[in-house]
């Protein structure tokens, strides 16, 4: 996978978890991630250690994952690291695939009419699919 595509993929995988982390400190955030997303995050933070601009990009992303400017700076720093280090690129690609599979396994996705909903974690209760459906409870049969 090329560095640009992988950088975008990594950001896509981690963004929902970063958004959930909210105000948590970056060092503690890794404890809230699923196993493979945590490994992905750990690999990134380790690679960026000692590189002030890259470290700041990671910190800023963790604190404000929805900010598009911050996401762009992070993507640029990650693309740079991936381009400079083919071994890191290969390792991150493997981690990203595992994290993506884990993310898909732990979510439910619904879409239609231009609307998509992705629910992470467990989905419980009644799930109704289709148009103009009615859910009848006990004693309410038609």
C-alpha cells in the first residue's frame, strides 16, 4: 500500500476511538482502545518519539480528532514517516489491516438513501430493517 493511502487509512481507523477518548490524556488513551487499534497507536507514538513536529501532531490529534487542520498535519507527518522507512510502512500496513478487521467485527453498519450509520460495540434490542415497518410488542398484534 502506498504511504498516502495507508496514512489516510490509519487516520480513519483511529478517529472514532480518538473521538471517544475525549479529554483523556494520550498516555492513558491506549488503555481504551481495542487490542489492534492500541498496537497501531503505540507503533505511531513510538515512531514519532524524538520528532517534535510529529509528536505534536499526535498530541493535537488525540486532543482534537475532529479538527481537519490537525488531521491534515498528522497525515503529512505519518506519510513522511512511511515514505522514509519501508519497514515501518510494512509493519503499519499489517497493524492497520488487523485493526480495521477488528473495527468491522465490533461494529454494525446501516445505510440507505444517502445515510450511513456505524455503531461500535454491541448492538442490543430490536433491530428493524426496511421501510414503513411497525414493531408490535406483546398484546399489540394486528
